[in-house]
C-alpha cells in the first residue's frame, strides 16, 4: 500500500512529466503535442534550424502539428494572431520553440514577426550570431514618453513604426523579421512591459503582420510574462521532458490563465520528448 501510494504521488504530483498523455492529466489545457529529442544534435547547434534544413523530419512535423493546433484554437480570430511562448522554468526549450514555430508559419506563407520579450535574459540574437547594442527594452523606454502637442495619432504611429525598425534583424534562413532583445543593467524589466509603448507596439504589429510570436521569460522565477499575457490570443507553455515538477507545471499554467484573464487560448507542448517514434509513422511515411 505504501509503495502504491508513493507511486501515485510521483505520477500525479511530484515527478517530472514524461509523456504527452501524463501532461494532459496534469494540466486543464489542450496538449498540442510533443517535440522529439534529438540525441544526434551537435554542441552549439541551433535546433530550430532543422525546420528549414530538414523539413520532412519528425522534428519539423512536430512543429507543424503545434501550428495546426494553434490555428484550430484560434479559428475564430479573423485578424492577425499574437502568440506567446513561455515555460515554467528556464531552459525548457521555449526560445527554440518560438523560433521554430515562427519559421513554420513563414514557410506556410504567413508574414511573421518574432519578438524577444525575455528582457531579463534575451537569447534569440544568439541564434543569428548577432551582438545587439540596443533591443526591445531600449525601444520601449525611448518610446514611453508624451507625444508632441502638434503631432496627430497617424504621425505618432508612423514614427513609432520607423523607430522600431532599428531593432530588427532578419532571419538568415527564411528572411522573417525578429525584434531582438538586449539586457539593460539596473532597469526593472516589468515596467516597460506595462507601458503604453508596449501596447502600441503590439497594435502596430497586428496591423503589419499575420502572425506575431513573443518569446517571453519563464513564469515562475519572474513576473514579466504575466504583463504580456493580456495582449495575446494564444499562450504556448513548453514543458521539458522530466525537468519541472508537476506542481511547478500546474502553478505556471494557473498563472498564465489568470494573467490573460482567461482570454488567451492556453496550450502545452512537451519538449525534448524521449518517446521513440515508429518508422512507419514519420520517417518511413515520408520515405526519408
């Protein structure tokens, strides 16, 4: 009896998540799939590159499934879609997922903007070997100022859009636009995310792009992502295979649902899944 009790506690409360089915039992949201682990990955390799370089692989297909799940959940959203990608803890694959998902949408013919919204530890620029001197936080600080008395709304929007372009880099693999991040010492990062400048930036992005994807900070260590959540249509929470405890995953999910006031379609994806895929199911089916 004690052994069974310990096993049940480990399965439903304390142990890490080791399958998409288990993740579905732990969370009250849709599980959008599992991203397979790549044991043959090289040190320092950007795994998100494989959705471009190996488009017929099981890894790439997993991101297309994630895209399809998001599209199904946002079927009633007629205009552009804003999607947040986060996780409970650091190093759960959220930045890789954000970039790979953006590239998958771009490959499907959508205009895409990817934003590095993790102001405390921005990392997307590393995927492109960029060394930014300025980033999103610099833009938000400079734009969060009263407009000139003789400047109308149209002029303000145009000026804001032009100012934002200096923080763009282009993805060298598929030419999508990326707003890079930049760590600024001794600046509270939650304040810029509560600013009018941030709200206006999202509004401008909705007008200019079909899909806007925001890579955000992990939920449990810092508060930043909870200020972004009210402005998105969907939230994807990455859960790394076997890493966060079930209580941590539940708490993070509760936070994102509460922060979005229940308006964002929240879903989860298991990253770095160790589950083996049958040959017929993917590689055999594609003839890879």
